[in-house]
C-alpha cells in the first residue's frame, strides 16, 4: 500500500481531510476517501481508524485505491414482483437473496439491474449512478416493499420526503425473547464498529437512529413485532433489536439461535427459514408528482409464515 508520513509542520487534521488534501492530484473527493476509510482501505500506523480520527505529525498513513468499478449498469432479466407502477415510480416486493444495488461481487445480478431491464427506456438516467432511481435500500435477505423512481423529478422529491420523514415504512420482525411492554422506542446512535460488516450503538458520534416497535404476537420464546422506522440507517432494525437483547430470528450477523430451545424448534427453524425474519411489510406516502396517497402492502413471504407457525406451535 502507498504510504504517506504526516509532516512535522502539519496541523492536527481529521484523517479524511488530511488524505483529501494530500491526494488532491488523484482527484479523489472527500466522500470517496471517507468510503475508502470505512471499507478498510486506509491504515494509520498499521491500524484501521474512522474518518474523524485526528492524525499527528509523524503518523504513517497507508492507503489503497481499488480499481474503479464499472460505470455502466447492465440490464439483467430478473423476475420482479411489481406491486404498483406508473410513469413516475414503481414499488416492488423484493425477495430474499437479491442485493439492492451493485457493489463488491454484485455488478449484474442486483435489483438495480432488474429495474433497468424491466423499465427499459422509461427509466431515465438519474445522477449517472449505478443505482437507477433507488432512493432507499433493503438488506440482501430482507424482503418486502421498495420504491424506485423513474424520473429525476420523482427521485428528488422522494429523497426529500424520506429525509423529512414523510414516508411511512412498517416492518414485521420475528425476534427472540418476550417483552414486558407492548410497545416502545429505541433511540440510539448507530455507526460502524471494529467489524466493518456490523453496525453498533455509538455513545458518541455515529448517526441518530430511531425505531418504534409494537408487539403483535407473543410466543414466549419469541415475539412478532411491527417496527416503524423514523430514520433509515444501515441495518437499523437488526442492530437496534440486538442492542436490547431481542435479536431477529435467523440473523446470523447480529444474533444466534438460543441454546435452550426445544429440539423440534431448534432443528425445524433452520429448515424453514434461512435468513433473518425481517419483512418490509407496508409503505405509505404521497405520490411525489400527483400528491395522491399511496398505500402498498407486500404479502408476508412463505418462509416467514412457516417460521411464525413453528414458533406458535412451540409457544410457552
């Protein structure tokens, strides 16, 4: 990895600002450098640090700039379950296993590729990105409602609506354990931890994240929740529920199956559910162009229903 030594005359700077100034000749934006830091492509004295880390004179900063990813998107024939569609937008029911947009290892098998094939010329180029019209995302193994814009005007309006919290997003989640309360709110900042694949609570820093939840059904060993997003951070529901010791059933990243389960349940769940039991159930918003109220519901998938049935059969 190329290495820079912070000059003795250098003032104390954030790591991202130092690199932005030091690498000005490489035409790297500060946001691009921040992503490199968050992806582990930058080390300070051999250690990974966050973008806000303050570098000192004499520090060794090693960095790697990976080869550019493809700048064009391939239209790929992937069957989509379209819930609603008009000339401005569409809402799809995303299946488990489908990545939302291109990234490492996924350049032609994502929802973005499928949207380009499905919409053809009706999907206008938006911001020249690899995420045509996608204004929010779902994790690879989370199912349910996802809205995409077909035009720049609809895209900009939807982004503003999400930022202003004018889009209602309701999820269903099966989680481990019982609740003493019927509803509650988790208001805790989230950010990346030492493991860059996981989101953790941040006592300071990070971004504010708010999740509201209501108990729908109690199974004793587990509970079905309805979760409402006030903010939309990466892995928000999964990380928040894990933080209060109610990990989503089937979530291999943020929680594991309790060891005290009945043998039939412990053996049966992995057979019917091979992902986290999280489903983007309902989406409500005003049409960004016409102002018409839109309410969309994605049917609960078969594996979620099977897991629910199994938990009910072994309810305490």
